[in-house]
C-alpha cells in the first residue's frame, strides 16, 4: 500500500456522510476513509 500524507486547509462546503466524502469550497474532495485526523467546528458534532 503506497500513499502520501498531506495537510488540507480550507473551507468545507459539506460533508457527505452517505458518500463518505468531505467537499471543500475549492472543489477538493477527500474520502472520509482516507482521513487520519481532522480539526474544526463542523467535525466536533460528528466525533
């Protein structure tokens, strides 16, 4: 399993819990299964 670690800083447009994706206002999409850690108000309710 090869991969890369990166930090994404941005504004979340929405969290798609069914599709398991985080969608950012700049168009970036990150799969929740690929997230190691997250910080921010929107995620405090989820975890």
